[in-house]
C-alpha cells in the first residue's frame, strides 16, 4: 500500500517537475545564446560534426534528417556502454528493459519493437548498423568499444537502412586500422564490485598496404540483486567481447576491410524484484482462475523479501537461473574509388543465441521452471554504386539480398509444489514449443540529389523490397499436441522519399521531407493465433526542420517538427489459455491496429558560452495515439483502443548538460561534466492499457550524473557518479509465472573510476 501512495503522491511533483524541466531547457537555451553572443571573437568554435547517414560523408547540417550524434570523445567522457546511456541524451526515444543487457525494447517517436516469442525472425522496427552491416537480427544493444561515432536517425530510413527501419536507424561507425602503431589499455572499477578491462591494439603490418586492429573487453560484476535463498546467487554477470579488423589497401583506389566480432554474456539471473501485483496470467495460476487451488489467498507472495520500492535488491528463488546471449558476426567491406564513381560491397553474417534456464515463478516455492533457447542467424550482401561528390547531381543505386533464420525451443516444467498436482507430476512438461522460421528478402534502391544552385537541393529516393517468410511449429500442452503446422506468406513494398534542402545563409539550413516506411509482415503459429499471418506495417512521415550554427560556430541549434501516419501498426498481445487436459500456456502474438498517428517536436542545442564552458540540452515532445483499433486483444480481453496513447511513447523527453574543459598543467587537460535526463510517464505495453495503477502505469522519472577526468597524450583517469541522488524508478513490468507479482528492473546508483594508458 505504501508504494501506491508514494507513486500517487508523486503525480503533483511530476507535474511541477515537468514545468520546471521545460523551463530549465528553455532557460539554458536563452542563457547560452546570451553568453555566446558576448564571447570574445578569438574563441574557438564547437567541434565539426560529420556523418555518413546517407552513405557519404557530409556535414550534419546538410542531411535532411532529425538526428543526434555522439562523437568518440563524447562516448568516452559520458561512459557510454549501451543504448540506455545514449538514449538518455536523445529526444523522443525510450526503451524498456526485461532484466538483462540484450532484453530491451526500443522506441523512437512512438515506434516500438514487437518481439513476440512466437516469431523466430527478429523483425525489429529499427535498423542497427555497425560499419554498414545490419546487426538488428541479433541484438538491440551492441557493444560500444573503440567507437568513432554513433548516429541516431529518427523517422523512416528505408532507402539506405532497409525494410525494418520504420522508426529510424542507429548507425555506428567503429575506428578502423591505421598506419600507426597504437596500443591502449584501461581498467575500470565501479559499484557492485564491477571490474571492466579493455585493450585496443593497432599494427601496420605492411606500410600503406596492410594494417590490423584488435579490441578486447572483459567485465565482471557481482550485480545489484541478491538471492536470499540458501542456493544463493544473484544477477552477477560476466561479459566478454573481442573484435579484429584487417584493412587491405593494395592501391589508392581499393580498400578492403575484414571484420570478425564475438560477444558472450552470462548473467546469474534476470535483474528484477517483485512488484506485489499479480499479472492476469499469474492470477489464473495461483488465484483459482483456471480451477486450480488458491495459493497464499490469491495474493502476491512477499516470500521474505517484500515488494518494490521497499525492496530494490533481493529475491528468493528456490532454483538457480541462468540467462545469457552469445553473438558473433563477420563482415567483408570493399570500397573501390574510380574517377567518376564509387563501388561499395558489404557482405555479412551474424549468429546469435539467447537462453534462459531455471526458475520462472520468482519465489522460494518450487512451482515452475523453464528451458528456453532462441537461435537466429542472418546472411546478407549489399552492393552500391554512387557518384563522386562535387557534381550537380549526387546519385546512388544499389541492391541487397538477405536470408534470415530462427529456431526456438522452449519447455516449461512443473515443480514439486506446482498448483495442479492432479494434472502435472513433478518434472512434467507443462508446455513445449519447437519452431523454426525463414525469411528471404531482396531490395533495390536509389537516390538522386539535384543541386539546383548553391543553396537549393532537391532529393528523390526510393526502395523496393520483397520478402518471403515461413514458419514451422510444434506445440504441446499437458503432453497433448495442440499444433503441428507450416505457414508462409510473401510481402512487397515500395518506400519513396522526397526531400528539399535550402541553405538560407551560411548559418541556417532548412529542410522538408516526406518518406514512407515499411516493416515486413510475418507468420505466427500457435493454438491461439489461428496460424495467421500479420500484415506489414507502413507509415508516412512528414517532417520539416531547421539546422543552424551561429556566432562563429559557438552556438548550434536544431529543431524538427513531424507528423507520422500509420496503417496496420503491428502490436504485441499476450494472454493465458487453458488447453486440453486442463493444462495452461502463455500465448504471445502480433496483431495489427488499423491506423495510428504521432506528431511532435525535437530540439537540441549546444553552445560554447565562454572559453572552456559548453552547455547543451535536448527536448522532445510526442503525441502518439491509435486512431482506429476497435478489436484489440488486451491481456486476453477485446477492447477498443481507438484514441489510446501508444505504449512506450513518453510525451516529454528532456536532457541538459554542462561541461567545463581546460588545460590544468602542461600537457594535461581536465574536464568536469554534469548531466540531467527526464522521461515522462508511459504504459509500457499493450497489456497495460487494460489496467490502471502500479505497475501498469510507469511513472515519470529523472536523474543526474556527474563526471570528471584528466587526460594527457599517454594517461587518463575518469571518475563518475551515475544517478547520483539514487532516484528510484523502473521502465516497465515484465512477467513469466511470478507469484510475487510482475517483476521490475530497479534503478540503482553507481560510482566508478577508469584508468587508461595509451601510446602516442
């Protein structure tokens, strides 16, 4: 009861905070402008930002896309290791987490990933590219080590990033081998006895012809959650990462990059603590919903640990849990520069395996346990031909072919204290699922930009995609076969894009764009899904923006406004169903909302307000709703969701930062940086729309980070305090068969230090 009163009492505080937060961003902008205007004329400007979002190197102001960019220096100073770090400083983005690094669902402008357990092919809503290769089929949170730049592109990016970039794209560029000998090593230590070791080496094997770069990382943490059960354990984790790149340059025209990379993550258990609120499925299991005996009076079981927010770091699991992800990829990229054109070929293969073994009832009772494994792989080849810059028309044409595969094996077992011993003996398989899927696709694309004059550019682009998907499935419930079927479907789409760029002056660039996004449909096979396909999702994005640099590049401001119009928006549903012989299973699937829309505004600014002092901030406003969704499946019930806010679409996302840099001794530079981030309240998924209150309503939250460091040519030390005031928040509630209620991944405060040694 205390937790609900606390959350309700925070509503007025959150309204006050939102008003104050908006004032902070606007005041920061006004003060920055005033100080920058008074700055001395000999003060250096802000760092230039170049991007490759359109597969050619451009000044960010020339690109008609709303985007946020993190440089190598920013990544290092801000201790960016994953999506949660750079999303906190980006407008109109969000994520929810289900207990481990790679179990995150991302959202840009209200477009969310829908990752159904009944879909082996991981067709996300965003492209996730590393060095021009799409890794989204294997991960939503790739490793951030030895990175040159992160570009977050908002809005459909189908021309260059493909069929499933309907919400946007995350374009990561890594550092490549050079002709200089270089070595770097670092040791980091942070809260929860977390050790982070990294090493980077660069070696020119044959001068100007062959160079090699290798990267390694090892991280181990005791974790922030402990299992008080006698079996012990917790969410301790071990993370291993390695990468090698070989660059071959036989002549000035030809460059060949060969890359292999591997990641191995193992976690003692998913991060989470009980909420005290039983999900509908768990009520069926433990509160008599399926005719089973009632356990603990049909209430959530405190189990000696209690509930969030009083409990933020304890669980009581009678069985161990083992969670992990393995990810490997290999790419070959060839660039040939001719006199009048460039040819690029990118070939890549990625393989991933996710697994979860052990306790899924979240308690000291031996109710249920699980063995789950999901394997995915993808092979693709992309070929592009583009013009050299400098002409009246810049053009690119290309094509790509790909083949995605997926395989799932999932078995839920009855424990010795299961709620229906008259149905299941200990060790019986309650449900089993074996399935595999395939998706074969190809696409052709092109773009042409006409430089009408020195200030006006007109762009016309498009991509045609065709995909054929299939799935095989075998299900049992209580030992009885419920499904043994094959299903398949084909989809095709043309995604055009039109853009206008106008340089009103040397300081001001205006743009407008209209683009159609496409997310492929699919098939799902399961007793409750009707063995049906779900339709492709399409969206039209209409966007206009202004990108500016004033005061001798000491003040940079970007503003964009957009309207997005969906058809057949894909949404995930889940519910429990009672099968033959009285057994039950948890069903997940994907359906289509007839229509939806979102509109909003995105602002980011950065100002060098005086020598050595930089101030920045971002603001995102988003209004995202279903327009027509009359027969939505919401936690097992049919509801009309027309007019409801789309899940995981916070109305406000705000951030601000202040950084002071200067030389503190001969050859030594120091910095201190403060960051603040705010995310508005959300409903995290479709099921939550059928309920109100905690934990279905995820409250707004904000947090502060503080960082500092000293660096020379050969040495560096960085210190940080993240969530310095220890704000208690969560991003969503997730469910298995938890008798303590849905689980929340709790926030925590972290202090850390990192020592770096490197060659010149």
